[in-house]
C-alpha cells in the first residue's frame, strides 16, 4: 500500500506508488482519512483544503429558498408530465387534437361529428385537469416557506385533487 497525498492546488489525491513526482504543496494523509473523505464525497460532500492545505469536508450549505422552490416546481412538472402521459401518449394527444379540430369544422359546416370525439374530449378534459392542478401547485410553491419544501412530494395524489 502506498502513501496517500493531497494537493490543494490540484484539488486531488496522489499515491506515491503511481506518482513518483508529487506536487510541491502535497501533504501526506492517512489511508483511513483518504477513505473517509472519498466516502463522504460519494455521498455528495465536497472536499476542500483548509488553511494548512489539508483536505477537509466543506460545510454543508442548505439549499436556498429559491433552490427549494425550483426543485419542488421541477418535481411538479415531472409529475404532471408523467400523469398526462398516463392518460394519453403524445401521439394519442396529437390525434385527439386533430379529431377535436375536425369536430369543430364539422359543427361549423353542419356535418356529423367524427367517430371517437367523446373519448378524445374525455382525455382532453383529464389532461386539462392535470395542467390546472400543476398550475395551482406552482402558485402554491411560489408562496411556501422553506420548511414546507424540504420534503415536498409532488407524487402525492392528494395534491392533484382540487379541494
């Protein structure tokens, strides 16, 4: 097992066995500390150098209110997309829109409505309800305090039902 070094300038680790020439600022660290730092980094922590050039973990900075709101909004958008696609694929939505347009033309010209209009309108209404719920949730998120956003679960069915 080779000795492990950390270079603040290069922001990385070096093993003496594979790096015969070490950076000038390299400081030796124990293999245990090296493993601890890498494990923490794998969990999302950041390794930085302290004022002596030794590797330490940066303090955990909680996300800002804006970041929390952006994350919650993105999760609502993703859930809305998932729910809409569960109602109808993009292709089905396109065909439904064409069918609804044909029905409008038929109504304007006094000809019979095309077959399948009721089903297309039902899918359209379901999708419109999802979009309305998504808009309502986005407006709610814009006013929420950080404490309510930390564990925001956009997949909760209760959020998608109008009170």
